[in-house]
C-alpha cells in the first residue's frame, strides 16, 4: 500500500477499528498522514451526512458555526464573497450575511437549497464540489470546508477544486479532526492497552479515508498551491480546551490557507 498523499511505501499499521480489528489504518513514515485501507470498505452514507444535517432548525450545531464565524472575522476583518461547501442548514451563511458577507452555499441536497432560498433568499448551488467546474467569473474571496476533507479518498483533487473556486490570493478555511490531538492519543492508548474496548455496531464501517495532523496538511497545501496562514487546534467539549490550544493538541484542527498567486 502507498501513501495517498506523498506516494511513499513506508507505512506502518497505526491502529485498527472494528470488533475484529478488521479495519486497518496505516501511518506514513514520510509525511505522517494516516491512510485508511479502503479495501475494508467505507461508509458512504456518513459522507453524505456531513453534507446534510437532518434538522433544519438552529440547535447545538449553531454554537460551532458561531465559533467558526468568530474565527473568520478575527482573521479576515473585511467581508467579501463567501462560499460554504456543505452548508447544511445554512447557519454559517446566515451569521456571515448579518456581518456583511455576500454568501453562497453548496449542498448535495435539493431540500436545503430550496429551503434556504425560500426562507432566507440565500443562493445555494446544488452540486458535489468535486464535480463542480465554475465559470471563470465565479470566484470567491473565502471558501469554507468543514469536516469534509477527511471523508474524501482524493484530498489532492479536492484542494484543486477549492483552488478553482478562489480568486488569486483568496482564502480557504478548513476544519477536520486532528489525529495527533490529546483525545485521539488517549483513545489509542486505551485501545492498545486494552483498558477500554470500543463496541462497534454490526454494520459499522469507517467514514474517514484519512486522518490529518499538521505535517501532512501542510504538505497537502504545498502540493496544491496553498500557503498556510494559520493552523490551530480546538476541542468542542473538553474543559482543557485552552491548554489543548496552547499545546496544539485539540481534537480538531482549523486552518486558514491562502491560494498562491503564481502557479507552483
Ligand atoms: Zn505520506
């Protein structure tokens, strides 16, 4: 098996999932990316679930979206054109619009597109961004992709699609799990020492094709013409959030990256 990011064959078994340890995750010694062995099968429904929030109403999801927007306005004070890929119920778009952004969403589901248009007059493109080829005039200042990257078998082409949606010098905000976060480390420790065994459902299949951390994410950006402006980690629940941020050991990562103006 080869690393799907850097192509190295120097991988080692990092951890396994499933009640019979039948799902293998290999870590690349060269770039540190964790590659799930896709031959074990993947839960594609989970993949669409990240695009489609089952409830339309604002609830617990809203708080996360507020934090995301706080982060955006802290680092990009000047509003512009925003595209939120996988916009779900549109909370982020509504908050951003209230703060002067010109907002567009992208969703797989017609339902969300129609509801957001009808109720709030927000434009939502119904498409899978991996198959979406924008016209030369369709360029955004900011593209957001939250908790989608890890579900995609080909992160390189995903980043190229994001790049095609951005103007020169445009910015993308990505959020995804941090495999080197303290929580993930602790869970792996419990599993390894058999202190705690997770019980998997009968029909369980992994939903993530890859697990990123800072090093492979920076490489991915380098390979696809992006510059990392800011990398930070966060946790949504732990009371140690402040410490985790400081130590960069939060369970999730948030990165701000900029499209380079000249092709690399
Ligand atoms: Zn690699």
